[in-house]
């Protein structure tokens, strides 16, 4: 007999997906990315890309 609990994935709790943001550089531009698939516009200022990520995290 097989243990079914070990074979089935654990269901995710209801609610918004996790938002883990990072900034990535491409040449002279920096952009914010999120684990949910969102990405911000390319910015020349890293601080602005971080602000985009913080705003996305707050608004989801």
C-alpha cells in the first residue's frame, strides 16, 4: 500500500501569491522583477527600479 499524503502536493493557502522582488541590470538600465511574473520598466536609476518594486509589492 502507498502513502497518498506523501504523493500529493501540499495545497497552497488561499490569498495573493508570494511577491519576491529583485532588480536586474541590463547594460546601463536596471529593472525590477517579481516572482509572480511582473516586471517594471527599464530605468537608468537603480533607486527608481527599487521604488517600482516596492510599489508593486504594496499594491500586488
